[in-house]
């Protein structure tokens, strides 16, 4: 291992940015990657160079094979910059390959909005990337566009229903189904539609969200077959009749055509890492009002086609991993064997409360000087997130994602914290070194996964919805309790009465704190989770609770990433990183 | 040839609908189709079964080969049901194949909006279809979605520009760049955006159009390379400064990222007809406010890869063919050799003014009884459209698209009309019989194409814009003149002054009449074309004149096609036809 003090960076490497590295990659034919995954050639549909869709028919044969280990990659509460879960997941499978194992990574499809808005690409970094990178970051195989089309078809049919005044008497004031676009466009958050004349529809206040926030996206990620997708879409609730009865997508007559629009999108996309490990990129539900995990179908391909399937869950362990356990695994019936908790020196320093980190700005110089004390001062968040994984019967491995500004003394402190908590830890230099830099981590993860756990849900189906929220708030977030706004209490009572009490809950709160207040770092105590409103995703199969100000349509900054993106004289894309 | 009185129908055949026929088709590997087109395998990128994108790099080698004949398929002024240009174009290439020629068809990508709205699929019919049909009618390779994303990125960046108040001082009251979706959604025609609070953008009145109406789509269809696409996108005008200076997409900083979003979409899509002729489906600009023709790049592939490239132009010869000649060919520099004018018995009967035809309703019984008199009574439209083709130095072939309700006496009248006008005519039963039913037509077209024409534009670049409009109105539409509204006159003067006077013009009027009034059938005379407003498409490179009420965002009917579309127990799509 190289001296950590000269290690690597998540930021572009000195001479080579991510796009340059990705473009120099020599891709293997995607059929060979499919072969690694055990998928027969006649169920592999190439979609442009280096990308294929996998026909669901291949799952039947694949699932007769023994299943591999199921590893979920989560993180401590991140800084606004992110702590490298995606690069770690990719590096880990490359490390497992170095050890001679078959390993597949499953990640979400990045949303176009943020790619063109703030952060550029999202397909890993350095020598731990999935390729072809431009395809992943722009349209891939069009799945997100298909979700947009299906979602907006339902919206158009709802407005047409109100306009034509036929069928079920939908009350226009109760329509909760907004429209979506995969863009950052603040001007669409609050709009009035149906202006113009009598022939131009019914005037209503409405709005757009980003496509990742669509219930259709959550449904796509949780469906286990095309027929299941059809049923889930049909039962989505879009509003109420004048008598307060729920009106569904099936009542509007839209769910069949929506399913037809998603017939290709339900097939997982296969790509490869720079070291030719299979990479499944499928579905990208929002990490706040949805569960923030890639698709169950992709995981099923990987878990039966590899010794290890490494899947990434969005945000920190209190967010993505908790939903992975209690929503995704509850829906799939699959049981994880271990979890990886990504930690960085900078994030622990941040949790010390002694530094300020802002997206789009360089790290403060004070965070880059050697300070094991600052790292130790932020330990509470790591310790709490380890505990959050253990609450589900799983023992995590701490992955120290090394940066060039790190110091050995700082890594040593993290190892000490992990050891004190009784879990394995490993330093990983996968961004600079690819799989070779992740061998220590791969070894620790393989050992933990083979040892396995005793996976359990945090709460039973039968627990009332309000109690589920309280269980997550107190046991995972460390709150003293919850405070339901009167509206939220009424909604929970209504959902219980309508027969939705068995559903799991998804709590929409800040991802920058264990609490609902992004300013509270470390492992805050002595606070109460305020629940403003509760909504039903009857198709996805969960209830979500809004805590604090949750934005579902981002805006562009004064200098959007898109303004730097262009093509060069050779017709290659530049500025996407 | 089968007796015409028992011939075929454009409507679903008795036992087999279009989708059933399409689904039973045995597709050849798309690489073999590409080989037919002379495209080397390493420039063919499969996109799912039976679909490929063609890398533009292949054009260099291909264009060293001699070019084949260039045939444009147009029609007389159609009834609201359409007269089968697409089926005829597909049938014709299959007929040319039967005669031993290499032939390729180029058609527009159908828009999702109408497919889900009113009419179902648009990939031909019966035994003259392009397959795989579900792919064509739903997303194909996502090109339209890419246009939607690129268009709306610019819209979001415009609103962000207004919100952030940086750079060029765009006057919000002058912003003409709407947003687009590929759906029929009347409630989005007139909206107010940017409501909410201070952080939610600038409040403006705006709206959505269907994606086919986007200038980005027109640009995609006319660009001859990625670099040309970049330049055209950059010069699109989105509004004005407070001083009245034009503000372009380049001023907003969006054109580079828009080009990156269209990097795959610029590659033509290759599919096959039921008889395995190459079919290029690429771009789908609106037939009203845009030129309504498929892409120049697709035509260039087909024209150099085949003995005959048959390309379809939208609506009647006064609309799509006139723009094919004066906008598309002016931009490409390609010269057509002949044209096909599709005519049906029902359309000529309709032009007699004795019958009423409405979309979505069966033909009146009176139109199905034998009546060569009614056919003769509608002849003026056919004669005028023949003349309209000839005005460009090209001699058309009249293609009689046979229906089961036709009678031999009615076909005989059409042959007489064509003979009197001095042009070839042929009956085609391609919907029922595939290429075998189009052999007579193929023979006539090959003869006409080999004989060639003396192609000329209707007007020179140097003619002032107002005179160009008048030339089209009087020479093609048969108007006595034009009447410019004061606003239109001011706009034309401004465009002339800004240096756009050399551009061709595109006239947006009803496609159901040679005039701007859909109620005027046959070849109306004694009328004046009213020009309400004139707009600039600086990127596409034309000025368009709005005559009458032109709708750019359709609505859904009381029973949208989408409500009949679903998947069956085998996961196959039903209800799409």
C-alpha cells in the first residue's frame, strides 16, 4: 500500500480527469461481461457499444443457481460533497475480482438533472469507474425518459379526465399527481396549468418534480416482474373523489399504457467497470421521498450470477441502508450478508463541528492539515451508523476511502474506532489504484460476508404506521421521540383505516444529519423528529413522512455544469466529469 | 393483381391486426440489413433486437460510392384519416426489391403523443410495415426523448438566467422558447411558471408544445454533422434583450450541453421492413410549424447505400413535398429524381365535397358504394398536386393506394386523370400483398426515376421573405395573393433587416386543404392567404408563417388510445395498432 499521505483523490487526478480515463478504457464486448454473469447470450440485448439490457427471461435459469453473498454499501452521514460510496462499491468488486472471486456491482442510474446542474457525472471516479461513462451520465438506455413519459401520461390522462368529465368523479382539488422532468428547473416547482380557453383544460395549481422523485421510479425499482409492475402502477393513488374515496391510476385507465411504456425499462442495464467486472445500473429513485436504492431485479441478476453482489444504497446508513433493509429487502425477500460503511477522514473532521464544507467550493485548508484529534471528535457519527447497521442483525465493515490529503495517523484513529466497536476496517485506495487498492477491503468484506449475519427487520409489518416512524426515529436517528403535526396524525389514521397500516415507512429528512436539521452534526441527542405530513405511495408500497423542508425539484446554480459541457473538434464530449 | 373490388384496407385486416402481423415477423439480424445498405459492421451499433444506430463515420466511405435514385413520397390533400403515404413508401421499396433493386425507405419517427392519443401506431400497415413495431411506436432508441431533454435544458437555463440575473440582459417578456413534452396534454398549452417564493424563479406566462414542434427537432432533421448540429443549436434565438437584440442559445450557454445530449440521437436508426428492406427512421419534425421531413443524414445513408432511396414527406404535396424541395433539399444539396403522389378513392370522393369524413369514425356508407362520378368530382386536387410537383421540375408517379371498398371503375378514373396530366399511374395493393402488390408501382417509379427530372427550387434565396410566401401561396396553394397582418409585416421587415432574408419559408396552415381553411376541398380558387404572424427558426434555417389557428400541443380525446393499451399475460403489448 502506498503511503496514505500521498494517496489519492476523489477529485480529478492531476493529469487525468474521470472522463479522460473512461474514454481510454478498452471495453470488453458486453456479451463477454454477460457471460461472466452467467446470462445466456440470447437474453442479452446490446444497446449501443458496451451497454446491454438483460431480458427478464434469463432470471428463471439463473435463479436455479446457488446465490452469492449480498453486500450493501452505505456510509456515515456524508458532507455535502459525498464520501465516495459509488467509487467504493466499484472498487470493492474490482478488489474481490483481484482475489479471484466473481463480483458484480449494482448502482442507481444517475439523474440528468444534477449531472447537468451541479456535480457532473456519477459513475465512480479515477480507476474505479463504470464505463462507457458518457452513456451512463446522459441517457443510458432511456429508462429515466420512459419513467418520465409514463408518469406524465398519467398526468395528462388525469387532466383529460377532469376536462372530459367522464367516469369516476375525481375532485380536482385533491389531485396529488404532479408532472416530472429529469432536469433541475426551479421555475416548474409551482405552476398553474389549464389556462387559455374552454378547450384548454381545467385550471389548477400544480407543479413538476424531478423524475427520480416519481412514484413510477420507486415502483420500477421494487417490481419483481412485468406483471408486478402492472399491478403496482394500477394501484397508485392520484387523488380522491368528492366523497373522499381514493382514485387510482387504474381508475383513470392509464396503468396499461404506462406498463407498455416501461416494457424495456424494466430490463436491467449491464455495463462493466474499468476492470471488466459486471456492473448493473438500473432505476434511480430519489433518496428522500423514495427509498434511494437501485432495482431488486438488478440485484437478483447479480446475486445469482456472482459470488458477491455489491449494491449501493443512497446517502448515509440512517437513510439508504435503513430503507434497503426495511423497504427493499422486505419487498424482495432477499437477505443481506454484510454491509460496508464508507468513511472518510474529511467527513469525520466535518462531524467534529470544527469545519465548514460547502458543495462546489474547495475544502477549507484547515481540514487538510494532520489532525487525528478532529477525526476522533467526529467519531460519534461513525459509531452510531455502525450501530444502525447492527440494529438489523448485520455486522458492517468500515471502508476508509483514502484521499491524498489524509495522514496515516488519521486512518489509524478510524481503525481504532472500528476496533473499539468490534468491526473490521480497511483502507482503500481504489480511486487511484483500482481493484489493487481495494484488496484489503475486499478481503475484509469477503470474510464478513462469509461469516454472515442474522438479518432482521427493524419493525414488523403489524406495527402501526406511527409506531414505525417512532421506531426509526428513536432507534436509528437517536431522537427522543416524534412530534406528529395534526395533519400528519389525521393522514396516518386514514392510511391505517384504508388498510395500508402494514406498509413500511420511508422518512424524508435531511441526509446531512442523523436528525432532520442539517446543522446538527455527529450523533445529536436531545431532539424530537417533527413530522409535517405523511403521504402514501400505494404502488411502491410504502408511506412516506415529510420531516422538514424537502425539495423535490432542484434548481440550477449561477454557473450550471451544463454551461461547461460541449463537444470538441473530434465530436467527443468535454466538461462532463 | 387481385381484383381491386376485393382489395385491402388500411384499417386492421379481418383476422390480423398490424401488431399481430408485426409480432409474427421473423426479423433478420440487423447487421445483415446494414450489410445490404453497405454499412460496415463496425459502424453499426445494435440498440435492442432488430434496431441499430449507424455511426456517422460510415458516411465517409459510403459517399464515395455512386448515389442511387432519390424518390420522395407525397400525397394529394388527405382526408383526416390519412391516405397511406407511409404504407406506400414501405410497399414501394418492397416492390423495388421484388424487381431486383436495392431499395431503402426513410420515414419520420412517430411521436408518442398521437400514438397514445388518437391513432395508435405509425409504422405502416398490413404487409407493408417496419418492424419491430412496438419499438418504433414507443421509444425506439430515445431520440425524441433526447430532443425533449435538450429543449427543456435550454428552457431551464433561460429561466435560471432570468433568476440569477447574470450575463446578457434577456427581457423576460420576449422569451419565445417554450417547453416541450412528447405527449398530448392540453392542460400544458397555457401555464404560468415561477410561482411560489423568491427562490422559485421568475413568474412568467409560458406553455408546452409537443416535442415534434421543437426547433431542436427541426435542427436534428437538417443537420449534416455533429459540428453542424452544434452550430445550429447555438444560433437558435430564444428572445431579445431590453434593447431588442436577439438572444441565442449560445448566449445562454446551453448549446454545448444540448449537443452532448443529442450525440447519440444524431445517428440514424436502422430497422427493416417485413420483407427485410433497410428502413431508416430518424427525426420527426412537426409537419406544420416545421418542415415535416425525416433527416438529411438518414437520406444520405440510404441514397449512397441503395439503388433507390424512398423518403416520405409529411401531409400533402403542397405541404411536405414543397418543404422537401425548398427547405430540405436546399439544405442538403441533394436533388430528387422523381416523386410519388399517393391518392385514394376515398380522398378523391372526399374532395368532391359530397361526403363527410371524421377521424376516429367509420367512413360513411355512401362513400363505399361504387361512384366513379364522385372520384372524378374530386380530381381537381390531384391535378393541382401533380402540378405542384412539376413546379419543381420533377414528374411524379400517381400511386393508387387500393382499399377493399374500391371498385375497378374508380381506379380507372384515376388512371385517366393521371394520363390526361401526362404522368404515370399504378394501383398498389401493398398493405394486403406486401412488395408483390407494389410491383406495378415500383416499375413505374423506377422508370420515372431513371428518366429523372430537372429539379429546381420554387424561389431563389435572394427573393425577399414576403415574396417567398406569396410565391408559395399563389404558385402552390392556388391563392390569389397573401394578406400580411401588420404584426407579420413588421416581423418580416425585422428578419430582412437582421440578415435572415435569404432563408426559405415554411408556411403553417391546415393540411386538410390547399388553402388555409380546412373546409375548402378540391382546388379552391378566389381566396387570399392570411398571414397572422411570422417567426424565425434561426437554427433550423427557415422562417415560418402562421396562417390560421395552428395547434402545437394536441389534446386527448374522451377515449384516448392509451386507455386501450396494456400488456397481456405473456407480457406482450396489446391495443397498439
